[in-house]
C-alpha cells in the first residue's frame, strides 16, 4: 500500500512540473510579443511626432509596421537611419 501512495505522489509531482514547464514555455514568448508591440507603438508615436515637425520642412515618413518596429527597436538612431534612407531615396 505504501508503494502505490508514493507512485501517486510522484505522478502528481511530475504533472505539476510539466504544467510549470509548459506555462514557462508560453509566458516567455508572450512577454517578447508584448514588448514588441509596446516598442512598435512607441516607434509609431515617434514617427507621428516627427511627421508633425517634419511637415514644416517638407519631410515626412510613412508610418507602417516596418518603420514603427525599426524606430521602436533602435530608438532615435533608428529614426535617424530612416530619415537618412528617406533623404537618399
């Protein structure tokens, strides 16, 4: 009788460990996706603000997912890179 009780306890422990591992595998990508979305929103806002001030000088950059992500990931250097690319094109 003692052997079956240990087997049940070990089965529950293994099940709980599997649940924790699966939760960890799903939470880490969710955090990365959340950070990606936040960075894209910040990049879009920076591009929007640049377009407001750039309209005085006749320089505007289209706001799309690629430009927003570049500015979101790289910040001000990304915005400068997009401005340089826009001036070269």
